[in-house]
């Protein structure tokens, strides 16, 4: 049996307050609800805001704290690594700038006097022509044509034709096509023989080797083609014998024979170099373009010229370097830049030129014309090397 507690008067009032209802309370609740709805529409994500506020005051768990500390440590290490790398790069860049300032002179154009060129327009025209010729010689024909159009430089077809023909044949050789080169060599056979060129023989030899590489099926064709070697038998007898001896191993395979060197791909690079050298010599062209030669020579001579210029300015002897076609001292450029003989007068220690050519005396000694004029005394000339007297008019100009 359950005992029930008798409610007192306070309890009755409390239950009455809790269970009572009035219109005013309903209206109040509806107003509060509507006000809350307006507040929710005016405030974005109130729940998220309350959660953030709650989290700000809540201490991190041990796991989350460990993760955050690891992330902070990784970020700190990454920043330090980036700073260290940037420091290394900055030091390297600063050293490059110092090296440029140390090795390059901003007044490099002042090394050569403006009197060397006739005018700025003439200087620009010579430079443009040198660039165009270099582009033609390197096979960049479209770039050369574009430069001619933009610079309004008129280039004759006669000037371009040798380069066009040369590059057409070289492109065929790079594709291992011997036809254009053989046709050109046969048409210029006589002039090539005058140059003691072996270009035509090397082209025939390379074609014969290609037939040998075809195996036994090409044996009869190779024997038939060997008749082209007849005009070259006297000068290239040994090489012809080697090629004929290789026919013995044709069925066994030349790759495993003592004649395997005939199949070396270096023969194609050699024939390209030989053709370029002989064709340029025949057409009156240099193997290397004047622009590349001038650039290479300038790299060697420029440091010396800069030192000379500094010495001349320090000693105030500007008259030492007054000729535009002569340097104050001799600069060795190497055997690669030797193109013709040069004669220096043993009396005046000057290099001869068109205005001051070398003169051969009757006794056989050679001096410059300026030295000859200075040695004339009373209408007679006495050789500075021997006591022979002679008439100055008997001297003859020498062309090296």
C-alpha cells in the first residue's frame, strides 16, 4: 500500500500557475517566437556562432593539442627551410652581379674610336649584312629573309644562290641522300681536281658502302658500281683495295668481319664536313661565317684592347692609336684565324698595307715603301742590310 502525501496550499498554487492558460500568455509566446524568427533571419548561423563561442572557452583535448603542435612545428620548419634556400639563392645572385661588374666594362664601345666607321648608317648596314650572311650560311633561310624585310636590306639573288644550293645539298646529306651531292661533284669535277679535293671519291665510296650494307642481294650491284672508282685508282688505291676485300665477307656479314669499320656512321659526318669545306672553297666562301669569326676574335682581343686603352688614358698618349686599320700592338689570335700572310717592315716595325706596300730591292731585301722613301739620299738608295747602292725606282712592289 502506497502512502500519498497530502498536498499543501503552496502546491495547489504552484500547480494552478503551471496548469493555467490565458490569452495574453499565448500572444506573448507567439510574439517571442516571431521575434526569434526575425532574429534568426537577421543573424547568420547563430548555432555556429554559439558553438565557436563555446569552443573558444573550452580547453583542447590531448589529441588535438598534439596535432596542433605538430602542424606548428612543420610550418616553422618549412618557413626556416624557405628562408635558408632564399638566403643561398640571394648570395649566389649577388655573386653573379659582382662577377658581371668585375668582368664587363660598361664603356666597352669606347675601346674602338668612332673614326673606324665611315658613318653610323654604314656601321649598321655592315652589321646587318654580316648577320644575314651568317643566317644564310647556317641554313636559317626564313629568318634571314625576315630580317631583310624588316631592315629593308636589299640582297641580290646572286648572293643568296650559293647558300641556297649549299644548304639544299647538306640537308640531303643529313638524310643520307647522296644524289644531289654526287650530281654537284660531277658537274664541278675539274675545279675540284684543281683544289686536290677527294670529295667525289668519298661520295662514291660512301654509296658503295651503302650497297655493301644491303647484304648479298646487293653484291652484283656493288660490283657494277665499283667501276666508278677507276678515275681514282692512282690516288686512292689502298682504300679501293679495302673495299674490294670486304666483298669476301659479304655473305657472313660485315658487322662481324675485319671490315666492320666501313659501316661506321661517322662517315656521314665526315662527308658533310668535306663537302662544306670544298664547296665553300670552290664558291669563294669561308667555312665559318665572318660574324662568328669576328665574334671569336673579339672575345680574345677585347681584354687586351681594354688594357691598352687604360694605359693610353693614364699616360695621356692618345696619338699612339690613330690608324683605324692597325692596332698599336700585335694580338695573337691563334692558327685558326690565320687567313693570309702578313709582312711587317723590319725598318719601321709597321705592318704593310695598301697605302704602304712591301717593296723588293734589287739585292733581294724587302722593306716598306715608307722606309724606302726615308732611306733615299741624294737620289740614291743604300740597302740597310747590305752595302749595295741602287736606284729607288728599281724597287718592285710585292703582293703576298
